[in-house]
C-alpha cells in the first residue's frame, strides 16, 4: 500500500517503507511514515482538487505577499528545516482552506498528520507521519470571510484541502504543511494554527460546564482537539484519591457525561489527553472546568455547585432586583473605584475575621460603610470593584500568607532602604494583589471569603452585592478578558490552554503567543472565546445580580464581542431572568495598541470604533491635560491643575511661548471633555476659531473627541494605576507650594470630573487626599 498519489489514503504503514513507496519520489525525499498505525477513524480521502468547496475554480494572479513569502525553489538548510516545526506559520482557516505565505511555483505542497506527535525532519526528510495529503495551490486570494476574520494574513496564499477529506479527526493530530520543489526536495515546513477551522467545524452554542436537573448532573466540555477526556471525582477539595473516574464521550467536539445528583458538593478535575503545540507532544493535562462556578482552595478542583439552589441565596435574594437603587438613565451614573481588600483591611470597626473580604461590606455601622453611605448621598451611584474573580498572585489559603511586623516598620525611618527591603521580601506571598491575573473568569476569588472551600465564597459575594445595593450603590465588576495568567500544559494557573491548546490565546504569525496586554493575550475574534466572554457576563448578572462591567484593556477585544454582550444583556428581564439587563452599564479601556492596533485583528473595541455603541471608554485626554504629560512621560511635566505656567517647577517645559501654547491646547482638551468628548460638539478654540471636538487634535494628530453621546465617555483623572491624584499633584508642583494649595489643586481636578458631561469616575480616596507614597503599583 502506498501513502502517496493514490486515489484513497491508507493509514497502515507498509512493512518496508523504503522499498514500498520510495520509487514515487527522488532519493533525497523518501518520506518515512510513523511507526504508530492509526485506526480507520483517521482515514482520509486524498484526491487532489483545484476547486473551492462551492464548486467554482478561482483564477487570477497570485495574492501572496512577495516580500515575506518564501519560494519553494529557494534552498532551506537542513538545520533550518529541523527547527521549523517549532513554528506555526500556516493557518488552517476553514474546512478546505489552509493559508500559508509561501510560493510553490512548479513544486508541491502536502499536509502531514501524526496522532502520536512524532513528526520530524531529518536530513531534509519528513518522518513520523500517519497521514499525508496533497494540497492544491489556488491562484486566487483568500475568501473574503477569511480575510475579514484574519486580516493580518490577508495576503497569504490559499491551499485547498481535497473535498471529502475527514478533517475532524485529523485536527486531533500534530499537523504540519511542507513544500517540495520540482525534484521532490523539501524546502519548507511549518506547523499550523487551527482556530479558523475549529470555528468553521465546531462552533457550538449548547450547554457547557456542569448542568443540574432534579435527578442528575451532566458535564459538558468543548475540546474538539482532545483525544480523550476523563473526569476525576473527589470527595475532598484537596488531597486524597478520586472515588470515581469517568470517561467522557465526544459528540461534535463536545465531551459529555451524566452522573448522579450525589455528585453535588463534591469536586472534579479533568484529565485531557491532547496534542499541545508548546511542547510538540501529546500531553495529559489536568485542569479545572473552564466553566467552573466554584473551586477548591488551591484552585485545582472544580466544585459541583448549583447556583440556583435556595441554600446558596441570602435572605431576600430573589427580590433584590426590586430593591435596586433607582437608575433612570446611564447619564446619572457616577463611579467610585475600590479594592475589596483595601476597603476594610485596616478598619478597626470591622471584626478581624471579616477584614479585607466580602463580608467587610455587610456591616452597616462600620467606618467604611458609613463613608460609602455619605458618598452615595452625595451622588455616587456605582462602586467599581477591582477584580473579584479567581486570580493568581494571592493564595486562597490565608494560613500561607506572609506578613510584616508593623511595629518594626514604624521604628524604621520612612525613607529607609531596610523598610523597602522587608516589604519586597514578602510582596509575592502576602494577601494583596490588584487581581489582574485571571485564572477562572466565572468564580469569585477565594481569598476574600471566610472559607475558600465549598460554597462560602459564592454566598458571601452575594451578600456583598446585596449590602451595597441596600445603601444605594450599584456594583460594577472589573473583568479581565484580554489575557490569562497561565498557559501551557503544566502551569497550575493554566486552564483554557490545557483544554484546547492554541485556540483561546492569540498568536503571532510565527505561532507564538502575543503578550502585548502583559501576558497570554486572548483572542475574542475566535467564536468560542467570544461565546465564553458573553456567557461569563450573563452569569455574573443573572447569578450575582451585578450592575455593570469595566473591561480591562477593552481595546484588545473585538467590537463585535462588546456588542454581543450588550445585546445579550438587553434581552434579560426581571420576569424571566430576575434582573433588568437594560440597566447594565458597560465601559472600559479603549486603548489601541499592540497587534490589534488599527484593526489589525479585526474591528477592535477602541475609543474611535465604539462611536455610536453606547459603550463607554476612559478619556485619557482630560487626564493628561489636567495633570500634564502622560503616565508614560516625564513625571514632572505639568498640566492645567498642577501649575503649568502659573506655578512652574524645575522641569524644562520649553520657552514661555511653548508653555503658553501647551496650556492653551490643554484648556481646549478640557473644554471638549466637559462637553462629554462629543465628536460633533462645537467650541471656540484657543485661536478664536469655531471647531468641532473631532477637529481638536492630540499630540499625535488624532482627534480629541470620539463620542456620539455622553455615556460613551468616562472622564477621570486618577485610577488604581499609577500614583494617586494627591501624589501626582505633590510630585508635579514646586516644593514651595503649601499643602493647602495642593489640596485645592486636588479638588479642582475632581471638581472638573464631577461637573463635566459624561460619566465621572473617581479613584477611592481622591476625596480624602489619599497617598500611596508615590507607589504606582500598590
């Protein structure tokens, strides 16, 4: 039997490959199949067609990028070929189309697959495959729908997979494509990126996670590239052996099983056998359920928990929607940003066992709650909580935390290097972190709960939301869908990249994970990533009755994702879902940078792209105009409220004329912000000309204004990032300025934010002249 050039593909290797089919190829490229036979389920048709699936031939000029593509006639060294499987430079974008930036000329291109991940290139010979399929080069461009989904590869060459090929089982293999010159010599080989074909074949809208009925518990896991999935069931959250191991069955890429109701209250962990591109091996990955709703204290096991159970509902929970603080319009929103631990960790009026956690918000007479009541009475409508999902960097088991002797610190000088050294020694092992290290999006963080095991964290989170609503404050969650804390098959913080490796994380054209957000960028342009984000938002609204979302680095998500989330919320009703979805406000950081900049991966949710959506984005223009410079510029650059021109510091701001110009431009930016950053608002600029907000320019020439309505602008001058407002004022003003004058500058800044059209946003402590001792990261 021959692997090559036959009308059907046979997968059992011949007993003597060299004598069985080497006559089909020149001596240098005698292909060597894998020693691992693969069953009939992996059999594929190998007919070679030059037609697209729609039955039409595509003719025309080649559309490959000539500057970056490699001709098949070019010589590639043996060492380069052997290293090429470390890269994934080809994209399987739909069932029958593979995109690769190479020219084949008079040569040929083949797809290779190995179930046991034994592909290798040795001395220019491709070895270790179970499957080999000839691909046909199409002379037209990539299909329009592919270009829309993957604009960064729009000039790549399309190669056609033969019609009738059994693609689905092949996707469970290690895959590579290789080109050969007219003499049959291998010139280029690379692995493939699969999100496009996975979306094409396995997009799924059915149940995921654990689903509860009166009689049973069902598990559903989307893992189309997995070769096997087991659920290991445990009685305890940590330690011990599973009392039951269940082999899940696959249907259309979804692994599922049904178990007894007695599983509820137990824990489970998935064992997923899957090819992982980061190791080039088939790995056994151990992971929690991506749709976990509860986890153990070490985050390794998922809790079987039915959030609809009456046992998990605080008294009056089902009536909370009727008792929400009134919100007649999004224009009435004022936001106060707060960290759960910061709020009560030093509050002596709170019992020590409750400080720094969810229950710190439930004591109606504590000092912190008394202050929040005053803010509510003064007009604050929403409390924005920094991340409260399951994040890395803080152990949920408080007994493992390290702390400092405060009395010892107080004995040291405030500028002591020893003081800083003591803090640095424990900063990665204490109980504090902002929380932008997402592990599981849909589970409340265990370190904020009285008990991180069992359902305690879920009940206490609900009590916190209920308590804040009862003092007139709605609750906004800070969500971080743009990146994940872990990746790979072994990292304890890795979840999604163990279930469907290479799918959830956005990769560059070489196949490596993009890290422009900070680490492990996610790819909301992929169907099941987008679906998971929308599902998670609905989960927090329906199951925890939260009132809004702040999207971290929102510009790294697609606008379509944001609109799907908004539309999904709009159809939630009190009668059907127990919540009014139309009252949920969405906003975030619309920064446009990294691989997504200028719509590099699709239309991303940047400031300008959100025009007309009703989704808010932070206005950095007014922040920089008031404070001076930017968080990334010189720290002494002054602005409108920090003394530019009128109270100069020692920094060189340029000539008097240049300083006057900078101040005049800053005032224009502030004028636009006070009119909600509206694109079509007409103002008189510093030159005496009538201009629209969109005609006022930033330092890089882009428009200052980008909003269509006031609720699309979130005006702010400080947030958890960088120094506090009072620290910035103290840093940028000259040393001879009195504390009283610095206080006035602080209040001038917050007053401009409060009195501007748009959504005002305040950092916790702005009103109290809060200082973090110039620490930007605390």
